[in-house]
C-alpha cells in the first residue's frame, strides 16, 4: 500500500475528489467508526453542498457502492491463502538456459514498484483518459485537495472533541 501511495503522489490523478488513503483494520468496531467518519459523514456534507448549489447529489451513493465492494473483498484481504506452485517451479527448472532468456516467467526478480507505476500510468492514460503532459495541473489539484481534506478532517475532529467535552461535563 505504501508503494502505491507514493506512486500516486508522484503521478496524481486530475479529477480526484478526496485524498486517496488506506487504513487497514481487522477490528469491526474501528472499521465501522472509520467508515462513518471518513466516508459517510464527508459524503453527506459534500452531497448537501451539491444539493444546495443545485447539482445532483452523488457521493453518498458512490460511498455505499464502495462500502459494499469493500465488504465483498474483505474476506480475501484479511485471510491468508497458500497456493502450491511446485509445478511452476518444476517447469521453470526444466527450461533450458537458452529458452529461459526468451520464455522466463520467474517474477521474483521483478520490480514491484515499477510494475505499480506502470499500472497507475496506464489507468491514468487509458481508463481516465488523462494527459501525462498535464502532471503539473494534477499536482496543483492534489495539493488543493490535500489542504481541503486536512482542514475538513481537523474541523470534524475538533467538533467531535467538543461534543465529547460538552457531553462529559453536562453529566
């Protein structure tokens, strides 16, 4: 995850709505609290702003789909799987050195960071149809989004602490 985060910082997307980040937890209570604080609450606020400005609210629906997708893959994300790859190793050992240069499928020496970088660039160019020559615009957009997200998250945190403080001293 750290590799992908650093690559996205180097090659940001132009039309992101929020700072991409990942928090992994196997505690369901923490997962639900983080989902409410980091997905649902910002989506409600953002959709409210869209509604007031006369646009169609969309983020809460998107966050619901993201939640359903996350829950669908959560089992596979948090459980270890072991695959027997003895046949692959036998095949790799049986290939002659001359053929190995042309038909090698030994991925142990491949650079995972470079692979991820090509994936991000491919997604940027071929899925999102963004121009790689506009990276300076994408970097400026990422900085604005990061500043906005930091201010928003700080405001939410201060608000929650204030609510907790008021609740504790009202008893």
